[in-house]
C-alpha cells in the first residue's frame, strides 16, 4: 500500500469490494492486483505450484531429523546431499525409507561415498565431511532439477504465468473498473537489476496483445524503485 500511496494518484482502498478482486483500488478507478513473483511449475491440473513448496516440505524435516541420528564419531561426519525432480510423491511416504537407509549406512559405514535412490525422482548422496561435527549426518546441499534456467527467460516465463493466473481470477470482475494493474513483488529473481528487467520487458512487449493489463509493475529489493514492465 505504501508504494501505491506514494504515486499520489488518489485515495488507496484495500479490498474495496470485500474478499473479491481487486486487492486495492486507487482513486475509485484503478484496480490493482498484487502477487508474489516466484518460480513456478504448472501441475497436471493446470494450476501453478511454487517450486519452493517442495523445498519447504523437505529441508526443515532433514534439519530436524538428521541430528537425532547421533553425533559424529571417530573424527568423521557425513555430508548429506539431496537431489529431486517432479513429479514427487507425498514426501511423508519417503521419510521412513530415508531414515532406514541412513541408519543402515551408519551401521555398515564403509568410509566410501554412497548414493541412495530413495524414489525414481529423489536421490540422497553421502560424502565424508573430513571432520566430525556434532551430528553424524549434516545436510550439505540440495538440487531442485526443475528449478533454474537462464535467469531472464525464467523471469519472463514466470511473469507470464502470474499474469495469466491473475487474469483468470479477475475476468468476471473486470467490468467493475476501467483500468487494471498487476504488481508483482519479486521473491525469486533478486539478482535482476533494472538492466535485466529491461530485457524482460522487451520480451513481454512482443506478446502484449495476449494480456489485458494496463500496467505490470515489479517491486524488488534489488531495484531502486518500482519497475514498469509495461
């Protein structure tokens, strides 16, 4: 709201019609929808799913469970590296096989790097840490094989996904206001400066006819001010 108020275009109202679009209304005429800009995949049902959802279901569990498997011993601990891709079954179903593999490794510890294929799309690797930590197993690295890609093209792809998702949400309410803006708060592409966002804008302008937004704006910590994609 602070950003919208700073534009000096008139009174800014939050949810002027209650729990339906828009999120904000400026001067009674400019409807503004706000969304977090993150990296997404499109599920089999056509819905967007933030890639961080899988991360948040996996990493905290490892950080909690690995210390329970005991301390380092004989001057040695083991680094645990994770690698996954989608589709991935409910992670809760993988927890027991993971713990079983780690317990068995600890008993039979041969001193050699080892890899466990817990699931066709989930791999766990163990490598000697070269020293003993408090815990025998220490989470070292994670690799989401569906994430990444050239940063500008990935930013373009995710901006377009967010634009399309929000357009579908507001379609039945579009006639309520003459102008609609989309504000995207960057939570993923922190390395993109204004110059990079300029490249994103040039790509989006090639396909502007596909979308009905009057303005699309990026807000991010790495930007000195809001950046208008168009």
